[in-house]
């Protein structure tokens, strides 16, 4: 009987949270049908079925954590099971299995809502249908407090003529990290614990790049600033290859001969790093189109596994939101990350700060300073990035 395991996502990720099952026991699926959404490090991925047949067992509930390599579900059944060959047959058979009408008064299936197992148990004990409870946790996740508040909300028909004085209590707000926030917390903690961070900065004159973008726009080519930052980073990485590397748990480093640039994207769920593969082989317009598409699907939670793994260097554009200076945390297991900041007016025209956070085990301050000076040179002479 085929058993599907949580695949190795890479980048040091060891586990994922089951956000939503799109199937249940007894359902029939085709190969490549999306069967489950899993919250991995910095992204929610939709995992397709590698098999075709009937779902015979789910190993995890929504909200539970699955380790990489552990079984998620079984697809198959007895040898007499007839596997449908068309999507119409799947719809027909699935409809037959799921068309039962709930008995009046019984809670409807609440498996599609986001709530950890402990909260589901609490709701069952109190006879509450979770689909009626509004979640206040990350991503709309329902917490135990949400269930308790729902129970206390209805107003009784009879009220006491002389209400009893209520005790004054001070309520503390305790936020339990779940989903993407939990994963971000774990990865950032690991990065700061294992990597001796330091940062260097440069002031970049931006007027020539702004004018260059305007000229391209007159020619019908509209670009954001981000592809220029990626191009400049790749050009500098080729001159300083130690920054295009990956650290290993044993303390060694691997110098990489390809350039997969991670681009940080601000989403409702949290920061997501989408990866532009082989960025050195793409033009500015190709980079712009790909970054725009990746950012769009990141905000929709539709990135694929291969689009969030195997990055070699990351660029994070804080300036699009409003920051003028930052020291980003390295995207482990990379060894450096470049921060881009808000364009400001200066005495000599438009300018901005660019920062580089680096791993001091491999990259000395002098090398980091030379690298960021090269980035500055490319951005202040943007025409060179067309070569």
C-alpha cells in the first residue's frame, strides 16, 4: 500500500505543520491532485499526490507537526479496489461517499477550520461547532480563548434585578507562536545562535538609477528597483565567491558555483523568501517578471517547494515599506544577506543605505566592505548591469 511521506524541503527544515487537508479517509484522488497544505519554513506549500487511488489513512490532524520523512497518508486499499481513471469518476465516487446529510442538531464537520488538537477537544467537550467560532490567532487560527469567548457570548434571557459586583481582573495577552511565526522564530533563533553576525553599510547615490529606469519606461520597459538589486548582488558575488556559500552543521562551508537569489516577500502570514533560480543567466526584464510572479503567489500562499529552497544569497528590500537602515538576520544556512532601504533626499540628490550582514566565520570585515562597495558601484552605474 503506497505511503506518502513529508518530502525533504531542504534549507535545514526538519518539520512542517499540517495546515489543511484537502482529502479525508475514503476519498479518491488522482496523481498530482493537491492533497494537503503544509506550513514549512517561511512558506505554506501545497503538496500534490504522487499516487492515484483511495485515501485509506491520514497520519496527522490539522494543526499537528509532521517531521520530514514521516508518513502523511496512505493511498491504495485492497486489491479489489477499483481506481477511477477519469476526473468525472473521482467526482462521482467522492460525491457518493460525502453526500450524507448531517442529523439536525449535530455539529458539522469542523476539520476545515484552523485549530490545534487541544482546541478541537475543548470545542467537543463544550458542544461547540468550530466553524462558528472566529479565530484570532495567526492566519485565523482558533485558540482556546476564542472558544471560551464564544461560550460566554450569548446573553441569558433572565437577568438578575440586582447584579452582583464583578471582580476586577487584569487580563494578560499571551501569544502562542504557531504556523509561520513559529517557523520563523525557530529559524531566526538558529541563525543568531550559530552564526556570528556582523554588518557593514554603504551610502548609494540613486539619481542615475532613477533616471535610467525612467528612460527604460519611455521605451516601454517598466521595472521595479528589485531586479537591479539582484543583478548588482550577482555581479558582486562573482567577484567575491565566499559570500555565495552555504554553511554545514559540521562547521564546514560549501562554495557554490550557481546563483539562486532569495527575495524576501512581506505577506499577511509573515516574511517569505522566494528563490530566483540561476539569476545570473536572466535579463533585468526576465528577473522583474519572475520576481513579480513569485511575490504574487507568495502572498496567495501558492509557492511550490522548488521556489523556496536552495537559495545561495538573499536580498531583502526594507525600503519599500519605509525603513532607512537595518541589519538583517542571515537566512540560514546562507552566509550573507543584503538589506535595501528607503530612498531619501540628500544634499547631493537621492540616496539610500545598503547593508550587508555576514558570517564572520568565513567572511572578514574587509571582504564584506569590498563586496558592498562593488554593489554600490554597479547601482550607481546601472547601465553596466545590462552587460
